[in-house]
């Protein structure tokens, strides 16, 4: 279908399913085991309802946001997804360009198909990029990546902590991996397990011995860059991240691709935020930002997360489906759709700015009910 007929982020997925190559579709769309967590990521949003307010002068609405000190057009960022060339011959630079055009932050994946420098070079002046970091067993390699990222102006490191081993994604494992991960970590004699799908092929780059004691060293290497843990799944670890001096966490189950029956980030968000605040974090004197990702497809999803205390929300699959089906223009269209949805839904809930999207704008009484 022509791009103008794409009306929602769901539509990109429907087109991708029909038109993408099998290898790419199986890698992008799969979740771990029975995909219960992957589905729950969506379902959890269906258990939160708005408490709309009236007569609040929504003549103009402003959904611009600030993420880790950087102004963005909306409280959404492109989260890291590996192997972009399985979906589009130009790979992740298409995301970079659309993000630049729409003032959205891109999180560069360690295991991208394009090289790190290609993605930085594709950015416009002052475009903000973050880096998702898989920590390699060879720490000197990881430190080199961190140092290079700092030199190239990356503003924050998102250390992925939910993948000491990559999950079993059976759909993906049924297709053999013909690799095109060209990034730093994949070069240099690693042992590719090519016969079991893309995920297994790249899993050998991740160090399962990574632990809290490694953080000081990584933080020091990061220098001025902020450090956020991506893949936190309970309040205890969010508190530990704050105590270890991190600048934030992403509540995430990796899009349901790791531990099946991990909880949806939305269901733990209220408790995480409330306990962090009780302990004095998330205040002007001790800033700490909480992000979530997984299952976000609508601005209403994002607004629910904002109401419950998230700074912003990461979007994964819809971006790579948009890229795979319509390239850079598709990704741009995805941002336009989200912007339209923000404008309309903020009017309808009675919130002229994101600061007005407060906890009592949502009803979470069924979120964690049996
Ligand atoms: C991912 N994700 C991911 N995360 C990460 O830290 N490093 C990575 O290399 C990848 N790779 C990756 C590939 C693909 C195909 C997907 C779908 C996801 C997880 C990603 O950052 C994010 O947590 C989820 O994608 C969020 O869920 P949705 O938006 O895809 O539902």
C-alpha cells in the first residue's frame, strides 16, 4: 500500500509481515519461548484507563520533552535494535536520518549492521544520540568503544543488563543466520553459531559475568556521558542502580525476547517510581530518570507511562518495521503519526503540556489486579 494509507504504527507491522524477508521478519518479530511476556507488554497498557479532565484550555498543546537534559520533540526515543540490514539495505542510518529530521533521540545499538561511525556521520549537527552497550568479556574492547563514543559526542550510555545470555526465540532459531553485523564487537575472530538464527549468532559477544562491581569502571570510562541501566525489572535493582551512581534505568524486558514471564515494565513502573522517590531520588538534588520500553504503539501508551512517572518511552519494533517497509520516509511517517496522536490525545485528556500528565490522570486499579 502507499505510505499515505499507513494510519497507525500497527499498520507498519501488518505490511512488514507480508513483505519482509523471512529471516528479517523472524528475527524482528520473535519473542522468547511462548511469547507470553511479549504479548503482556501490549496487554498491560489495556488495563490502564484515563481520567480525562475538561475545560482546561487545550487550544495549544505542547508535547516537547527533555530527556537526560536534552530537548526532544516528544517523550519518545528510538531504542536499540540489532541487525538493521535484515530489514533494509541501508540499515540503521535510515533511522538516524528520520530521527534527525524529527528531533527524536536515537539509541545506537552495539550490534547494528551499520558501523557506529556511519550512524554518527548520518546525524545532523547537534542531533543527540545515545549508545546501547553490550559489555564484552574483553573489557579493553568495551572501553575502546566507550572512549570512541565519547569522542564522537554520544551523550549517554545505556548498558544492557537483561541479556547475560540471549533468550530462545524459536521462530528466529529456525532460520539460519547469514551475518551482516558489521559493528565493532562482531569483528575479530569470535565464534559465530550460525546454525541457530540471528540472535544465537550474536550472543557470543556478551559477557555473562558482568556484575555490580564492574559498574564503577564502566562509569569512569564513560566520563561525561550519563550511564543508564537498560533492562531493570524490579524496584530493588532500580534502587541499586541509583545507589551505584547511575543516572537512570530503563524498565524493560527486551521486548519480550529474553525471560518469558518477566513482567511488563508498565506494571512495575508505579512501584519503582514511588520507592525511588521515597528514597530521595528523582528530585532536583538527586536527578534520576526512569524510562520504559516494550509494547508501545500509540501516544496514549506513552501518556500512560508519563503519567506514572516515566521520563520517556523507547519504541523498538514499530521503528524497524517502518524502516523495513518504507525506509527513512516510513520512519518519518511513524513520527508524524505519533505527533498527531499526542496532539489529539492531550487535548482529549485535558493536558496542555506533559507536566499536566500527572498520576491522577490515569486509573490503574485494574493494572495489577488478578
Ligand atoms: C531488540 N532489543 C535490543 N536491546 C538491546 O539492548 N540491544 C539489542 O541489540 C537489541 N536488539 C533488538 C533487536 C530486535 C529485533 C528487537 C525487537 C529488540 C530490545 C529493544 O531495545 C527494546 O527493549 C524492545 O524492542 C522494546 O519492545 P518493542 O518496542 O519492540 O515492543
